[in-house]
């Protein structure tokens, strides 16, 4: 009887210890807005926080305004579900990317979209000071969201000792619409660039709050692909955000000489002409239009006037004084380590702009720049190393693709996660001790080639990466 009682006591004690351990690994945190608790992931010790608001919902009178402070909430918010994706036109499931990304109509799209997600192995451990990586998705500044399946890498990155933060921001007409009346209303005399300002607000939120998650507010890497890479470059060029960035990774976003930027006056006059065409002459008229109505008007205007309509970052002399290239040429970007590259069948040959940027940094800074070319010709068809094909590898999300990936792809993905997370930790993709990936220098102007050879990753340095041309055009 005594033995049975002892066994029951031990079982009860172990159960209590298990509960305590779970509670300690997933504590209630106090951040801007209130208290929050995450959810345990399938990876031991990794806690996810999904759908954290980092600014007030940009709806109603806040549409087309700079992001405003987050609104407080009562009680403990359990961060167990992603926030809305930004308003956008969804992928046709039968289109190339619709098939690649396994497009789903179940994702909620809304103007209320300013949310971020955090994966950490050190929740509540203020003394850990782990490196942080903030991911900015691409999509031409008009589509995409932070939790697309191919970007499902939070657990992997956190397992490597890097806190991953993914950010949703306003897109298209909601994120980059400028107009003289909006500039007149703004205390800063500008309009447009709301999507970029959202990203900067998220970066500032990380700086102020990430210590609660075990992160180092002074060690933040920003990284992104395509329009996300352009966004990284804009954040590095902006006086509103560049001082918060410790390292930067630009994937398929070009380099020196790319992304010329639209002057604010040009953009807002074009938008005014469109709105005047439909007799929408007051801000109240424009704010009453739904997203679908705005898209319908823009398409009708483009068809009727044979005018191209689109929205992207502008040079407004407030958030952006010049383009990233112009600021880089005068050495007015952060003096930090950079990683920059593209894919072998990208939307264009980026060899020269990437080469020129890396050479400029080698001339102006002692901080390293690492250049790469992802040249794995993906299995399954003849699309090759197409634009965005590297996303499955840097997030180790191969399981979300229909393609018949091999052991070699798994090895390359593991290697790329190592490279990217090491860069976030040390500013060196090899890690503390150095290794095969050499920085670009005047004496050795080389790119890292990322490929597969059999069941292994194939890694080589070369001075002349081979762009193979577009196998697919978006």
C-alpha cells in the first residue's frame, strides 16, 4: 500500500513538474497593448505568437495614414491564429504561382492587416538576447502575406537560435496610394509609402518589445525577397528606420542601379487624374470606396485611357529622400554586413547590379558583403531556378510543395538555413569560424553558387555566375 501511494505521489509530482515546465517555456508576456501568451509548437521548446497587432487597424479615417499606435486590449491575448492578410487580388489557382503556392481561398483578406508573428526558443528570458530576423514577403507590393506555406520556417529558424518575426503590411492601393489631398492632410506633407511605414513600425515594435521574447533589440536582421528585398533596401535607405538594422539580406531584389523610384509629385498627380475621372474629388469620397471598388475603378480607368495603373514606393523627401542606389553611392546606408543575390532563372539578369553593389561596399566599408546565385534547377518540370523558388529552401518548407524534391534538396535547404541563420547571428553565413562562403572583395569578387549534386548540397565560389535566362515570366 505504501509503495502504491509512493508511486501515485511520484506520478502527481511529475505531472506538476511537466505543467510548470510548459508554463515556464510559455509565460505570459507584457508588450505594447497588453499581455500576451503564445502556443507551443510541434518542436520542443519553440513557442509561436501569431497575429500580434503592432499598430492600430488602418481602417476608416486611418486608411491612407501613417501607422498609429496599437490599441490596448483587456486580459491575456492568446496569440494562436494569424491576423488577416492585406487586401489584394488573390492568385488564380490555375496560374503558375497559384499552383506553386497551392493558393487557398480560405485566407482572410482585410484592410485590418497590421499583424506580425514571432517564433522563439526563449520566451520571457530577458537575458538571452538572441539575434532576431524580420522577414518581409514579396509580391510586387500588391500581393502576398507573411504566412504563405512556402514561408513556414519559424520553428526551423528558432531551432537554430534565431527569433523569426514575419510581418504583414498594406499593399497596392491601400499601401502605396498617394494624392494631393492626402499630402495636404498629412502632418508631414506626404502621401503613399504606407506599406513601407508599416514595415518600419514593425521594426520599431521589435526594437521595443523583442526582449520579452528573449531577443536582442540591438541585433535585428531584415531580410526579404522580390518586393520584400526592395523593401529591405528602402528600410536601409530611410532615415526613419536604417538605424535599427544590424544586418540585411536582399533576395532577388537587384542591387546598385535598380528600382529607380517614382517622385511623389508624379505619383500623386497620376492618382488625382484617375480619381477626378470618376468624380471622386474629396477624401471622404475616396475613403468610402471599398477595396473591390477601388480595383474596379483602376481597371476601368486603365482600359479606358490606356494608362498603366500601379502603386509602389515613392521618393517623398520624408520616408525616402533618395533611392537605395543613390544613398549607397554616397555611403548613406547602414554600415553593416549585407547578403545579396538572386536565382539563375530570375525575372531578369541581376548579375551586374548585385556585382556592382558588392564591389561598392567592398570599396567603402570594412563590413563584409556576401553575394550568391541560387541555381538549383527544380525537379518536376522545366521551370528551373525560377523567381521565388529559393523560398522553400531558406525556410526549409519543402513539404509544402508538389515537387518531387530529393535528398539533395533537403541537404541544400538545411545548408541554406544554416547560412541565413548564421548570418543573422554573426554577420557571417559560415558561423564564428568562417568557412566556404567568402565575402566579396576587390581581390576576390566572387559569388557563392547554391546547387545540388546527387544527395548533397553543391557549394562553389565563382567570379562569373551564369544567369540562365527566364524559364518563366510572371
